[in-house]
C-alpha cells in the first residue's frame, strides 16, 4: 500500500515537471473528449426532443387509438370502450401518472375560414383544458393567452396557420369539419392564443375544447378518439404494453400489437366492422422518424470512431516523443532499484492523471460548442425543428453515455501508453543510461 502511494506521488510529481511536454497531448485530449461528448449528447438531445414533441402530439407514452368503420369519422371511441380501457389499465396495474383523452378530427382534418381566406388543417384536436393545463402552460407562444383556457368557444392556432389566415388573438373565425356521418358542419371560434410551432406535428394544427369538437363531429359529449397514459418512468410504457394489450382484448375488439407505423397503417386499412382499438407507444408512432435517426447514427458513429482514432494517435505519438526524451531518466530509476513494473505504472499514472484533467476541459469545451450550435439555423433542413427545442439544438448529458465516453477515453490512453512504456522500460539498462 505504501509503495503504491509513493508511485502515485511520483507520477504526480513527474506530471507537474513535464507539464509543458504534455501540453499538446492535453489539448488533443480536451478537443477529442469535447467532440465525442458533443456527438453523443446532441444525438441524445435530438431524440429526447423528438420524443417530447411526439408525446405532446399523441398525448401519452402509451396511447390507445380508436378506429371506427362506421360511415364518416374513423377515429371514434364510445364510452363503453373508454371504460374498458380504464378497466384494462386497472387490471394490468399500469401505475400511470395520469391519462389524457382527446378527440381528433380524423383524416379529413378541417378548414378554417377568416376574412375570405381558407386554410386546410391536418389536425383539429379537441382537448380538456383543465386536464392538459400543464401542457398548454409550457408552450412557446407568439401570442400568449390573456387568461387560463376555459370554455368551449376558444381556439389555439399554430403560428403558420395564423400567418396564412391573417388572424390574430381575439379574432373570430369559422371551423368547418365533417361529422362522423359525413355531413359538413361549422362552428364559430375566437382565437385565444397562437403557438410558435412550425414542426411537422404542429404546422397545420389547431386546438379546441373536446366538448365543442365532439358536438361538431356529432359524437356524444363524453366520447373521444384516443386515450393516452403518461408514466413517470417512460420505459414502463414499453414493458407493460403487451400485458395491457392482452387484458384489453378480453374486453373489447382490438387490433394486433404492432411494432412500427407502417404495420399500424397496414392493420387500419383492413378492419373488422365496428370500433377497433390499437395499443401503441411513442417508439411505434415514431418509427419513421427513428429510421431517420438511425441513418444519422451512421454519421455520428463514423465521427465518433474518427475522434477516438485521433485521440489514440495523438496520445501514442506524443508519449513516444516524451519517452525518447526521458530515456536516461528511466534508466536512472531502474539503476537505483525501481522494478520495471513500477516504472511502467508511474508512466501510465502520469498520463491517466492528465486524462482526468482533460475530462474537465473537454466537458467545458463541449458545453461551449453546444451553446454555439444553438445559434445555428437549420431552416434548410425540412422539418428539422422536430429535433430542436424552442428553435435551438440542445444536448442531453446522460450519465451512462458520459461514463461510456470516459471509459473509452481511458481505454484509448491505456492502449497508447502501456505498450510503448512496457517496451521502453524493459530495454537493457546500459542502453537506457546511454539514452539509446
């Protein structure tokens, strides 16, 4: 134990003494670890932003979607089906945080009319203002609500729709939809707020109260189109999905458990008569976006490997130069009684100490780089906003990813340092003392 402490102190002493020679390696490690951290954290941040956007759009981590084969609207869930969903959740012990009910206008969307201008919407969503108050309080508004959302005559627009119509907060406009039986129906709404959302989920979307949209579509007042369960621990949604599906299919007609958006679309194209419920989760609904992220992963892994190679080569070259300059010193250590293994440990600990110092510098460099990336515009990339938060590219520093980066960094250092150190200190003592 005493011997190990002395070796550690000696390594610290030599690291301080040769700090100028190690400076280039320090910069290489800071740069390499900083870039590696940026790559992993930005990738995790992009996926987190996509997940959060999708979770808000579909209203839940585990979502039950309804498909009705009756004439007219296809997204329709009756009260008895809603009760069956809650019974299945209770029987499965989902342990969810809260549940959200929404009514969707369906594949026909809706049309907004204002001052002779019409805009087709992809999504008209009926929500319960009180149940989703936390969601609406957290939105980024270009025109914020003057008071808490309430009543059934207000509508929340996205900024692109507001600009296309020329409608501002307080203006009245007409919403036209098709009822579940295929008839046209209209209602008058007042613009309560405008959300700054130009993503693929929010570009042509509007929110109204669920009660008013139900009446517009000729649903019963308490009915909905989907029910979403939020979990405190997101992985629970995937873990309990199969059990929840098995319990639900005992109670009502359900579709098979699908693993991708393509499978879901395929199953909804051939439905049995009546209402069919589908149990889905965000990874399923996001499968197409996940494919894009997986394609981007190829690039990130390439950059990741390249940076690791730069770290390995920089450490190996710099350390070999340092060893050549310290040959006589190493020979002297051998001559006064140090074992070969002791000298090797001193050299390795020197570089590992430098590595620990580089971690702090690399993480600080990563934070600066990420901060700079937040000012870059990605408007040239269609719908890239889905990967961003409030219009900025953000990073997520996950502890497992950071620990993995640290472990890989020290593996590279060990490979670059131990082998040349092992070879040098085992050279014949006369050669070492002569500096050969």
